[in-house]
């Protein structure tokens, strides 16, 4: 009869978070797109009452997902990319940014690579049997940092905020 709503983690007051409007603006996606990705368990944010609260690493993931969607990737292929990043390599996108150089995601939808060495990126592109798509993950993080600098940090403002405990 009725579908039961999946339980989501509750946002904690000590973690910075972004509301849906901020994420949509930063990543260049619609609010409906964010809702749809949440419903499909692509990226599931924390809950603050009826509001979605996204952690910075989730905003980076959404930014990469949006970039791959703009390049024509299906949601199924994007799920494969996210699974690779989250499980196969044992790290999330934001954790990959601990490197001192730019981190790039290369994929053809089947094979995926997370590289920070320009020579390795060139070798992968030269040896590819089909077109590879390249997304600079570091650029997505810079976009998030730039959005933080530009937005006012007032209580009612649209900057990163502390989530309220429920």
C-alpha cells in the first residue's frame, strides 16, 4: 500500500551543511534533480526536520555527478562511478583530494580511474579503446570553496550553516 520512507541520518549541529537551494546553485542543478537523486539513493543527505542538509563531500559528489550528466552519462553509469569511488577504492571524492596536485576522474562508463599524475592521465587517454571523459575533481572542490567565499555568512544567509539538532 504505502511505501515506507527510508530513514536518513539526522543532521548534527556541529557539522557544516548546505541546504538544497545552496547545493542547486553551486552545482548548477535543479531542486527537483536533487530530490530525484535523493529518492533514487544516488546521494542521500542528512535530515533537519523536512529539510535536506548536504555535507561538503556530498556537494562535491553532486557536482561531479552533474558534470557527468552534462557529458551524457546515464544514471546507471554514474552509479557505477560512485560505487567505484566509494567502495572499490575505499574512499569518497573529497578524501581523494588530500593529494597535493589536481585529482582527475577519468571514465568511459565502464573503466574508472582517479589520477593525480599528469603523465598517468596522458597514458590512460592514449591507451583508451574508446572515448574517455575527464572531470577535474579538484575544480569541483574549488567551485564549492568559491561559493563559500562569495556567500554572506549571516544567520539567515545562504552560506554554509550549522545544522540544527532535531
